[in-house]
């Protein structure tokens, strides 16, 4: 075998070895990126509790394959920097102090909760019936104000503004008690419950305080709306 042939074979061997090592380095990098994504998602799972009747979906974004990070022999450190809401898009900081690197990983958090929605378009002034409502899983970050989980909470209430089909019914969309409605006034203390009739002097939704006039005494009181057509006074 000539020296030229030996040199050629040696060069080819070195090339194959370098290619093999490069492929292993890339594979190790891809595996590390996968570990980083998993660590970010697991960190959010440790912070967000899945609701009993809801659904929780957590997805870490794909990371750029050009990102080169060394293998981490220790457990990865994870944290949520700053004051971030744990719904929607959350950024998780994943780091390896031993290898002196850190990566910011975007994580998508979807928290779905059961909410009462309109089964058909509901016009202002309509009195809500059972057939007008459905329960669906709704993204929590799109919910504002008073929400409802059970249709029976608002059946018989009056629509204050038009509600589109599939839209969650919120407290300010309806009045469980409307102005001039006849209401039951419940008053209780030390196990003694008193029920009388009154007239609402303003609109209100579940849990809100409104002014009510007692039909018998003509006295005006503040009471809390506890159901459709019902208020409660605590002494």
C-alpha cells in the first residue's frame, strides 16, 4: 500500500469519525432540547391545579434546533420569572448551573372550566328558559365578572343585553332580580327564618346587594340576591 493510499484512507476515516461524532452531538442536543421542554411543562403542572370539573392543557413550544446547549448532568432548574399569570402564554426559565446555560421556554396553558352558555341567540328582555342554555368548557382567561356553572342558577332571569349563541352568560348580561320585580325576602338569625314579600328597587345579579322595599312595612332595606326572584337579609 503506497503512502498516498494510506493518507487517503486515513483522511476518509477521520472524515467518517468526525461525521459520526457530529451526529451524536446533534442527537444529544435534540434530546436535551426535549428534556428542556418537558421540564418547562412539568414546572407549570406543579403550579396549576386541575379543577375537578375542568380541563387543563399544557404545551411547551418547540425550540430552535440551532440552539446548542450541552448535556446537563444535574437536575434542571425551572422558574417563572416576573409576575406572570399562569394562563395563556407563560415563559418558563430553564437552566443548568453546572453547564452554565439557560433557556426561556414559551408554554401555552389552557384552563377550561364549565360555564353556562347561550344555546341560541338571546334578545334583551327575554326571560331565560332551560332550553335556552347549555354547559360547555370555556377558556378561563376569556371570562370576566360573575359566571355560572349550572343552568338552574339563572333560569327565570331576564336578559339585559343581547347574548350571541355559544357565548357565556355573565352576571352583567342578566338580572336575577330586575327593578320593580316582586321578590321573596328571606331573613334569618339564630335558626329563625322569616319570609316576606317585597319589591326590588334596582337590577342585580347573583351575590349583588340591591335596595328592596318590604311590601308590608314599606321599609326600604339592603339585601343580597341569592337566587332568581329572591333576596336575603342578614341581621
